[in-house]
C-alpha cells in the first residue's frame, strides 16, 4: 500500500525502494522502518512510500489518518546547548551519524557544514573531558556499533591529537577526520557490512576499499585540510607496510592516520561487535603496548596509554575472578596493571604481581 511518511510507524516494511535525487535508494526495499528512517524521509521531502500490509512483528499495519504538516523548524542544524551533558550530546551525535550514513548510502555528498555544526561542539567537550572517553564503549551494541564507532573514533582522535600538542584547529581537523574515516562504508554492500559472522576473504577485500571510498567522499571538501584527508585515506596503513590501501611504510604515513588508527583499534576492541566480544580497556591497552612495535607510532601509543590510565584512579572494575574492586593506585611502570582494593574483603592487590589476573570490565566511578 502507498502511504505518506507521517503515517508510517516503527516496524513497517518497505516494499519498494525509496528514491530521491540520488544514484542509490535512500531506503532499500525490505527495510524495517525505524525512527531514523522517518527522519531521512522528512529530510528528502518524500511524499509517498510503499509498505507491506503487516509490521515486522506480524501484526497488521493500519495507517493512521494523514495529519497536515506542522510548520516548525527542524532543529537538526542547531548546535546543542553548552549545558547539554556530554553523554547525551554523544548519543545525539550517534543518531545524527546514522542519518548522515543513510544519506551517503543513497548517494548524497557529505554536508560538511551540518557535520561541523553538530560535531565541533561535541569534539570540544571531548577534548576537555576526563573519564567520559574511557567509557564510550559502554554505549555501543552489536546493532549500533558502526555509528558509535565512527563518532567515538572522531572524539578519541581529537583528544589524542590535543594531548600530542596539536593546536585547536588541528585537533578539530583530526576529530573530523576520525569521524569520517569510515564514511566510505556507505559505498559497500550492506549485506557485507551488516553480516553477523566472519567475512570471507572476498568480502574482506571489498571492505578494505572503504578507505579509498572515504577519501573520495572528503577529497573535495574545502573546510577539511589536506592532513585530515590523508588521515582518512591512510588510517589503515601500518608503519611496517602491512596496511592498506597503498601498503605505505614509515615516513610516508601522516601522523593523523596513526592517531585515527590507534583510536580505531582501541574502540573496536573494547566494543561489542557482531562476531567479536568486547574486551576490557586494560587488557586492550596491554595488547596495544605489544602491537606498537613496528606497526604503530610509538609516541602516539605511549601518550594514549598514559592519558587513558591517568584517569582511572577510583574506577570500579571487575576482575577475571568476577570479584569487584576499585582502582586505588596507578603503577607508573605498569599503567595497565594498577593496584586495586577488593570490594568484599578490602584487600589490596597489586596486579603487576598477579599475572594470572587482569581487569575484565571497567565501570563508571
């Protein structure tokens, strides 16, 4: 049946792909409607869509009577208030990214003015935050991982660039580059990007093209500098030449790409994904220390570990024994193995002396 977007409800099933003035559908056939799709339909001024007679739950779909459009301004372009709490601002950023991604899938160009209007205030909050960045992975789930990952990658990249001594203009550029590094995923078949299992070799080769696709999406954006564009293109390059898409080696890889790569690795490993379970931030930091030799910029890794562990005193943690504890002292020589106090007994344990133990989960202090 044909209905106006205002008559849609969550769970409706699109039976005919929705086209706009784009090369690809803005909403593919068989899509189960979610609130984000309603926003996209409104943005593209779509007046009619075709849906099935039943919702995804199996219940019959009974469209409501179409209401006259309200004359109100869409607040999408309005920057959030400075009083907006960081985590709420972050979650709004994820919603915005989901909408932008659907537009890119439909063939739209990146609206950089819109991206900057919303993201720059969030980036500025992130750079001046403390514990919040350490906890971003808690907000991500399997189904929302891609959007969370891109926003978190942008925020962590900006934070790390600031701690490496870059100027405000430069760390904003690094943050925007991190945010848009996976924008090219919009050009990859969704059956691959949404696959709930390990990729085949052929599928992985297709996914590796996203770095080039991302670069193509940003290369003509005047407000994004050359170093940021290189960061987008090279964020999967590794110093030993084992990366992609060009297999570059140390000396030809821009520092921004290494900042984004470290941010990418950290958030990916600490988040729940379709076919990989999340790991504790402390365990990930240990692995990053081992990974740095030959593949990642040593200074970027060291600054990242220092900053992430600096803000973990007082953090509530769960050990691999399922015991709850609190971080009471950070060992300077072993930043990923702090001294903790067990919640039940009050016993203090130095994890650097207990190689059989590590922190399995981190909670907000």
